[in-house]
């Protein structure tokens, strides 16, 4: 039976990782991620987690170390945040191109300058094009569960997965959650068996130079695997729901409005919790809205999004990351997906928070109530 | 159900989208990008530089630490014919120069040398070439004579040694007390040399000036290494039986002759003074050393001074004898505080008058065979050639005389002095080492007889450790400038362009650089713990 526990988000992540039995962990501390690897290092030290913990001098080395350990056939883990994730950038591309599985947890935090350590999704959104799968979590329970599902998907896809928690909002707050038993996880997640691995007895060349045509073919296969990943993730989530009785979807309908509600609010990560309260307040006061959270950013679940939003006249996108000169990064993703609809809803691109700027339910209520004043073409700053 | 063809293929192990190849990357000749190439450049270690014999210490330490004691002995003997002797009596210039001193403590090279020397007592010396026609005569069987004999005989020369005393060894036998160099060790080592190289050793055979011409006719070369066997007695001292030279006294003690008298005053601050004083003390005599400068200025080896002091020897520093009164049966000495007058030392304030049975001069030594000096063509070696010096220097001098002789015979090319000697590069410094690869570890403690146990006998003071114990000590060696095939370069090379062949006998071919793939990044040179790899321009 699962056990209830009250844990910090970072500890919940560590427990999720521990249940997946990684053989190698390598990471470099950075606020607000540090608790995750501290907890893991204590687990390794006490012997409750049998794993090689590699201390490194930078995030670049951390990701490079697991690139090596996974190439050697092990299940591995790393975590980072903000500047640390940015420092990994070069290897993030290489890692994905090497077609190796991994789960990396990123605690979302702003990138300087100016100096700021608070919650902001610019760090992971700016890694959208590295080829990694990206999943954003609303709660610590969701993060713990997602890590278990992510290992399963990653190893079947031979693709790395980044799991996001909001820095401080999740990482540093306590939550009551359920910890699955090791047996439940072992039944769900078999040990990793690498199709190829570094082996002195059977030398192979990993990631050697590929001529243009071969390179193109490998990238095409990559892209096709990403498309297949949408189905695989659905399957993983369904299997997880069956075994653990907690249901996840790539895009989740968090609050249903009236039958004739024509406005949807969409966001991703921990802000969804605030938005749930806001939409309850709105519905109580006669403004009916539907609330959606996007869990999967890469591969982008276009079909699921279209299905969710097809009858809406207005979609209000709450952004925690900005692509300067265009607008909210999440808004762009949603606009692009909706282009395939014969009749496009209005997309209001709202820059609701950056660098930890506090989001209150009232902030969201006001945005929805004043929706007629929002620009449909330009980003809306508060 | 949607078909997931890639995921299926991954599951079935026939996915072609993984960037993995069973073709080698060797076809890509990345070596053409380089502007610098690494080369193996072994360098002199400071111990080798400091050693008069230029012993390949860093190399034999490697063999020794690996448990290959006989290989280590062979390397040691290449340059040192008497390791059991020098392991005991050499002041170990090598240890004073050891780079490890700046890290924790010097490696106990001397103790390892001694243990190897003892191991060698039962191991015959090896020959380098077949016997030849040339014959050489060596006058004197001290360290210089023995070294000359070994290096000549090793090249096939037939050697005869003429020794005026009843037994070989010269100063090693008659000058160095047995508590520093036990007689049985000396005898065994000399016997091993004589037997290994079939040396014709003729004791009780004094060479007189009249014999020289005949020797020249009979032998193709003559080397004179008679040593400085006579103490110089200051001219101002009275000629009386109660005034003696230190060397003569040491020789008498060595021959177990009875030593008359009870009170002894020894003048001097060198090893001869200390050896004589400590020997007399062991015979139950009352001894004091009078030295005109401070104890710190004494030319004797510092360890000897410390040991002598711990044995309770009375050392009177900054004292001179202003007047000697010969009482017939004994002597009265007027002692004064010494006073510096420029470079000279004079008598200052009167201290006291003491009476002694014997006054011993240990202020210098001279040759007892002055006739040999007159012959400018005579090839000389040892103290006789260069004045009183250490045993190691005498051995080096004997070896040099042997090399001169071999060159004369045409059996050694002119430039064949060992590479290390001709290599003018300075030895590798402490700063050039990569200390991250070494951990601090103090030197072993070498047991010795306590003062009580050794006070009335000539038992060897230093007890030594076993070969196995000393392996741990040898592991402390940095092997400065010497490749140990540790593999750090191999580990760091990002192009897999370094191969290590530990089986190779030739040090040069143990590290192989693949210049077709080396990009010249220089990491190997950067990480080498011992400064052996250098980058050279390669355009």
C-alpha cells in the first residue's frame, strides 16, 4: 500500500527518483534545485539508495557524466535549474542526438540578469528546441508520479525527458502526498536494458561523424519518434492510472465551465493551482470559464489541444516565460496549434509573471473579467 | 491502435535511428589538425643530479616498489659498485635534494639502497662484455680502487689490485668504524666483486716507486688509488708518543690492537674526529673533542654529530689549544676560547688547563705514498686524486678513471659518458610536478640500537628494515622526470591517441603517441604527474 507523507517538493522528487533505482546520479547544486540532490546524496550515503553519486564541478560536467554513464548502460539522474540548465545547453542537444534515455528534473527559475532566483519558466522554455521531451507539473505528487512515468517512456523512446517543477512554489513548500511502494514501481518500471552500450569487449562508435544524408535520416527518425511519443505517453499515463489510481493527461481539463462557456484559461505548472481557485471564484460570480493545464510541451500535443479548445471563442494564455519581441512563449505554442482549426478563437497572450512576480487568484479573476480590453494580437503586460 | 514503428524497432533491437556505428573513427586523421606534438622527454631527477655516481634512483625505486628487487639491484649496480657500503656510509646527497622534502619528508633512499645492497651480497655481479686482452693494475683497494676495478672488469679488462694492507677495503675497513659499516658486510661485498669479476687481489703487496716501471710494462694501464691514509699532524705539536693521528688510531682499533691510555683529546670537527672519539668511547676511554668553530660549522655529517651527542660525547666548540706541555707520561693543554680575526681563528681568553694521556689530530689527512705524486702520467683516483671526500665521490672518481682507461683501450667511444651526465638540462623542480596525484605520507621510521645497548660495542647502530617494509617507502618516490606508465596521460587523452605498452623493455616505447590522431591539445603534457611529456612545435 502507498504511504502518505508530508514532504517538500524537492524531497518528493528525490523519493520519486529513488523509487526508480537510478544507478548513477550526477548533479551540481543550484537554488532552488539543491534540496533534490542533497536528499538523494543522503539517501546514497545512508545506503537506502544503491547508486553511484558523482560529484562534479559544474552542470556541464553533470550532464556530461550521465551522458557517459547512460552510454555505459545505466539508468541515471540529474537535476538543475536556471543558469545551470543554460550551462548544460550544448550537451542537452548532444544528449538528445545521442538517443539516450534520461530523466532530468528542472526547478524552474529566472535567468539573470538582473539577479533573480524566483520562479520563472524561461529556463526550460528556452530549451524547447534541444530535442528533449518536456513535462510541467502542478503539484509535488504530480512531479513524483511523472518521474516514474518519464523513466518508463524515456527508455522505450530512447529519448531524454525533462520534468519541471516551479522553483520555491513547489520545491520549497510542503505537500501531503502518497509515496508508492518500491514493489508497485518495480512492477511498473522494469530495469533499463540498453540496446547498445559502451563495452570494451564489443567496441562501437557512439555519435561519430555522420555524413549529410545519414544525419538527415537520423533526425527524421528522431522527429518521427517524437510523434510516436505522444501515443506512448498516453499509454504510460493510462497504465499508471490503472496501477496507481492517479490520472494524468498531456492536457488536463481542471475546471469545467457552463455548457455554453466560450472562454478558456490555459497555463502550465504550479500556477494552475492558483487558477483553479480563480476559476471557482469566477464561476461563483457568474463568469463561466474552462481551465486547462498543459503538461506536455514537447512533443506538443496539438490534437489534444485542438480537441480541448475547438468550441472556444477566447483562449487566455497565462505565461511565465517570454520570447522577447514576440510575446509569451506558451502563447506562441498554442496559437500555432490552433491555426489548424477552420475558425480560430481569439488568443490573449498574457504575461502574468516573470522572476517570481506573485500571482494571486484575484489577479487572474481581474484578467478574465477585463478580457474585452485585452489585445488579441500583442502581448498583454499587467 | 496506432502503429509505433520506431518504438517497436527499439524494443526489437533493430532500430536504425541510433547514432551508433560499428565502424572505427580511425579513418578520420585528426592528427593533421595539430600544431604541437607531445613527446616523451624523461628528465633528470634532483636525486640523480645530486648523487656523485648519478645513480638512476627514480628508475630503481619504480622496480623496487613493484617488488622487482633484483631488477632494482641491477639498475643500482649500473652506477654503484658498492651499494651495501654506500647504503650505510654515504651522507645521501640524493635525500637532501629529494623533491619530496618540500611536500612532506625526503624518501629514505639510503635505507632502500642499503637493503638492496644486502640483497646483492649473495647475487653475483653481471658482466657487460666478454673478457678481452687488456690488463690493468690498480694500486689500492679502497672505494676508488674497487670502483675502477668493477667498471674495468665489467668491460672485460683483466684487473689486478695491489693492496699494501693485509685485507682490502682501505678507508672502508681501516677508517670507518664497524658500528657504521660492519666488517662482515664490507668483506662480503668485496668478496662478491672479486669473485664475480675474477679480480686478482694481492694483499700485503706494497707498490714502491721502483715498482712503477715494471707495472707499466706488465699492464696496459695503471690506476693509482692509494687514498690518504695518514693524518696530518700540525707542525707546532711536539713529536712525542702521546701525540697521534686519528687515522692511525682508527686503523689500530679496526685491527683490534690494544689501545693504551685512558684520557683522549681529539682535535677536529670532521668525520674522522667523530669516528675516533666514538670508537674510543666504546673501548671505555674518556674522550672529548675540541673544535675551534661552532658545532653547526663542523664538517662531519650532521647525523653523525647528533648520534655522537646522544651517546654523551663531550664536544667543546669554539675552543683552541694555545699551548701543549709535554709531561713525558702525559700532556697538559692550555685551552682558550677561540676568536675570529677576519678569516683566521686565534686564541682568545684562557679557559683552563687540562691533562690528557693522548692528543689526537683529526685535522686533515695526507698520502703516505708521495712518490706516486711525482709521476704526472699516472692516472689517479679517489682521495689521492681529489683530496678527502665522501665514499660516493671516491667511487665516482674510480669509475671515471676506469672510463678514461677504457677510452684509451678504444673500448668506450669518446662520448659514451652516460646520457644523464651529458644532458645539461637542469633536474626537474618541485614546481614542475603535478602534486594532485600524490598524497602526503611520512617517511618510515628506521629502528636503531639505543644508546645504552651500543655504548660498549661496535654493533651496527642502524638496524634497517625488510625489503617488503621498504617497498612502502619506495612507493613514496615521485619518480621525478621518469615515466612510470601510470597511465594518467592515457586517461585524459581526448582522442584516444596514447597507448601504453607496459610490456616493453624500452622506456621510450612504453608510451606510444598516435600522431595520426593526436590533435596536439597538450592535455597529456599538462596532466603528467612527473613532467615527462613535453609539447613540441609541429608545423
